[in-house]
C-alpha cells in the first residue's frame, strides 16, 4: 500500500464526489448548458472535496469531447489533467505564494493563450492567505479576464476574503461530510482493498474524520497498518488514544446510579488517558444518546451533563491538572442528578406555601394542568424554564385572602373559649373582607343565636382585636333577616357600634368589657370614669330596658 488512500481514491468525476450533491449538480448543469462563469469560489472544510472538484471541473472544461459534465477520461487532455501535468491547468497555493509579486506573475500568465486546451484554468488554493496588495492586484483580472481564462479559487475561510473578491465570483459552499456518508465511503474502500473490519471501529474513524474525507482516509491508512488486516475497535481506540465506548457507557451507568466507588475506579483506570479526550468522548457519547432517541438519560440531564463538561473544558484550557478536573467533573455530573431531587423538594414546598398563600399577587399554579419541565440549573442559579407558548396557560386562581385564615383562627379561638359560642358564631357569621382596619362579615344570626352572640359581644370584639389588630373595627352586614331594612352602608358609618343590634336600633349589648367610644378606635382604649359611666346614653338606655341589679365594686386600695 505505497499510495495513500486519499490519493488512490481521489474522485475523478462528479459522480464519485461524495457528500456534495448540490455542488456537483450545479456545476454539471453549467457545463452541459454552457453557462460558465469566469470565476468560481469553492469554500468549505478541509478535505471536503474542494480541490478534487476544482480538478474534475478543469478536466471537464478541457476534455476533447467538449465541455461536459462527464469528461471521457481517456483523451490526452483528460489524462494530462488527471496526472496533474496539463500545461493549461495552473495550480497555485496561496498559502506559500501570497505576495503581490506572485499574483503579478500569475496575471502575466493570463495574457498568453492556452497552449493546447480550450481554456487556461487557474486554481488558487487557500486564497484567503493572499495579502491585501495581492488581492487588489488580482481584482481587475478577476473581473475581466481574457475569454479563455477561468479562475477557481478555493478557501477554508471565505469570511477572510474581501467583499470585492466575493462579489466577482460564483460562490459554492462545500458541506461537511456527514458521519454516515463517511462510514459508507470508508467501508467501500476497505472492501476494495480487501481489508476486514469491525463496523464500530470504522464508525470511530469516520467520527474522528470530523467531516473531512481526507482526514478520515489518512486515519484509515494508519489503522490498516496498525491492525494487520483486521480493523477492530480496540485497535482503533488504542491507535487514536481514545477511550472505548463501552467504558464510557459503564461510566455513565455508574454516574446515574451514584456509584461513587465505581466512579473512583474509572478515574484511576482513566489516568492513562488524556483527560481532555475523555471529556470530549463523553460529550460525543451524550450526543449519540440524545440523537438515538434513547430514554436512558433525559435531555434535561444531558443538558446538565453538557454544562458540567463544558466547564471542565474551560478548566483544562486554563491549564488545570487534568486528572483533578476529570474527577471533579464526574462528581459534579453525579451531583447534577441530585439537583432534580432538590427541584422536587422546592416544588413540594411551594405547593405547601401556596395552600397558606401569603402573597396574593401570585396565582397558584395548577401542577397537573401544565407540565413544567424542571428548572435548568446553571451553577448556583436556578432558572425557571419558560412555559412554551403552545401550552395552555392556566386560569389564574383567585388568590386566597390571607385574612380569611385569620378569621378562621377567630372562630377557633371562640370555640376554645366557649363551644356553644363558637358554634353560634360559625353558623351565622361569614367572613367577607378585611381592609383598612375594617373587618366586614355577613351575619344571619337570629333568635337564640343572636342573643348568644350579643351577650358575648365584648369577648368577640376582644378576640377580633387580638387577631386583627387593636384598631380593628367591625362591620356587620345582616343577611336574610326579614326585619332588616337598613342599608349596610348606613351601618358602616358607625362601625364601632356593637354589631348585633345595629339592625334593630332599640337593642343594646348586654355584656361588654369596655364601652364603645363615641368615635374612633383610639377612644376605645380609654377607661371611662366610673362615676359617669352610668350616665352614658347607651348604658342608661340599657338600664332602662333590662332594669338590672346594680352592684358596686370597690377598688382595692
Ligand atoms: Zn476527455
């Protein structure tokens, strides 16, 4: 095998060109229909077929049988072109001939007619390497060359070309050769060469070729020499110094199972490999898992793993100790799994908090109706993923009034003090709102229940003030009371009035630990003078109505 595979299997026609169907087709049509441009630009990854295409195209232009997409390959022009000794095909490598003098010499050449062919073809490889002066010198000729001159410029970096060059050429972009196509190509060549192989080994070579036919073939050359006629997986992984996929699979299993001992074992085994390679291989392996549609690892976890691995690459780039970075990375990957647990905990906690709702501004989320993906974790930040717009957005549920909760404690407190009172209160009083120190409720109290509540009015108010604040006033809104014809609004103006009598003005509370003030809650705090207390209009009226027995209690001195 003296001749390198890349040269031996260089494509000789557009049909043999692999992975560049669009380019082949367009150039073939141009040749067939005689719609030729005077300058072409081929750009793309190294080894993607630019130079081969340029040579096939040149041959097609010069074949004795006329410009054709299928040059005969046997005429003298075709033969000379294939052997690279055609006088009218001038190849120049701009990487080593980048100066203005080189271009001036080339321009001189364009002035002379072709020696034997139809055209004089200039192939300039790596054209982006030319100096600015060289480009400028080339411009005029490129724009208006003699009719017999054709330019084919090739570059791996079209962005480095001046716009003036780009606008004067027909631009063809060469694609990266996909891994399956490369694999197929390699297998085809191995069959022709009579070399046996393991499919997975060829997959790895194709992958390592990274879209370049030339690179993949160079590796294949190497593998053939290395493997004594049978290319197997371990030969290739050894040759490339990469880790076997089965070991990576084992490692990922250990990570998923949080098997620390297993991971440590891997780290000690992997010490013979370059850490960067292990990390690269892990990335590729995860990519394979993602693309294979396997459910073994969710995309969410793959994304987290990928971030951890990307961090590792950065650490390696700043020259950190490889083994240390690898160990750190693998344990971080294991931790990335735990973050999911934390997410779960946070959501459970949020649910619990929502049930005692403290922030009315935020609507409670219905977990079941919106399948939210777990938050993306970036280092220490937790980023909630956006709900995609096609998901149904839940109707925001009316936030629970936190004071309703306080009202419940009021009921509980009343029950606690007096079961009967609690029952009576609960059955007839419904919370409606609490705003600006005004507690509003609706009352359906009547009969005995009403009396009970009236009798315990002081206690109720005390508890209300304990729970809602000392300044709290109460607004009672009677409901379903046939005798009520007083507007609730009227009642509110006297909010400090005891509630159970406001609807029927001739009733008064019987027991009250303190006296209702004339106005304002502050007054309520003040003790009335004991000598004038009986002169209070309401007390007086009460005395008149109930004719109670008066008992004088003296202060202890
Ligand atoms: Zn020919």
